[in-house]
C-alpha cells in the first residue's frame, strides 16, 4: 500500500518552513528586519531555544543574516541575480535598455493579466493605495518620491500575480532599475508633460485592475512601457543633440 509513516516534526522545523514560505511569497523582502527574539518567539508560539535553532538553520541556508548590534535580516543576496560584470555590460550598452524594456513589457503584461484574474481583493487594495500615494507625490512635484512609488506600483502588480518565480526575477530587475543601471527614471518625472502622461498611464493600469479586466490591464501596461521606451529614445536624442550644439558653441567662442 502507498503509505509512509507520519513523522512528527520539531517546532524549529515548522518555524523554518513558515519563514521560508514568507520569503518565497515575497512577504518578507531582502533587507527586512525580523522582530526581536522574544517578540518573535511569542508571535510564533514557540520557545526561544526552538526559535534560535530555526534561525540558525535559515542563516546556514543563506536566507537570513545577522548584523552586529542590529538584529537578524532577510539576506540581501536574494536580490543579487546578476553578476557585477553583467551589470556593467547592461549599464554601458543601449541595446540592453531596449531589451530590458521589451522584457518588462512581456512579463508585466502577463503579470497584470494574472493579477486582474487571480489577485485577491487585498492585493488590488495594495495597488490602489500605492496609486493614491503616486497622485499625492505628483501634486507635490517630488521626482524622487514619484520614481520610488513607480517601482513600488509595478512590484505590487507582480506580487498580485502570485507567481513566485516571476516575483523574485522581476524584483532583481527592479533593483537594477532603482540603482540607475539602465537609465535614471527621475529624469522622466522632472518633465511636466511626461509626469502627467505617466500618471494617466498608471491610472489606466490601476482602473483596469480594479475592474478585474485582464485584457485591458495587459494593454495598459504595454502602452505604458511603449511610452517609456519612446521617452527614453527622445531623451537620448536630446542629449546627443545638446552635445553637438555645445561643440559648435565652443567653436564659435574660440
């Protein structure tokens, strides 16, 4: 008969599995600090020795790390999907920017479609709350805040798609974007007409998700990233033209 004996599990093993699941599902993110030992043991309903055993195992796995005098954190290495050499290649070749945007267009379009179909009510409320913060940041003309919320908005959509492989893969991509590897997004949020267009595009994405319209959500994402690609191309052309104009000016003044 196809039965195996049921093995009792140690409390520390159950703690390990719970924290692993929280990391896998993206609830605990790289850099997040765990609660102090006493508080965490009370929340989990286990003894402190059992908790220490679990945390030690997770640190050996490389999922958690201890920072002297600060506590225990989710390991930052989880977001380091690209080698420094590859990151340098991305940063110095325009074709990587276009491939990056095309990749995002495909993956985020799929994620938005899945989020509209499969996201929970709470998932979509998170997206709504972040969009409202974007509206507020727009009114205050804070490019840095707008760029940060832009990344958070797109990440929330990925999370709402409930595909853990896509989640961690896209987080690594967003990390490169937030570090300015591909291009400086804050530049886009400093231009009045571009800022307004971007807000309208995010509104269209949010509206489609709240209506749970998968096809409209995917289309809105694709149109948004097509616009970002075009804006990037125009910005690069402007910089090139300015460089040429400066050389002419130097020639005339010389």
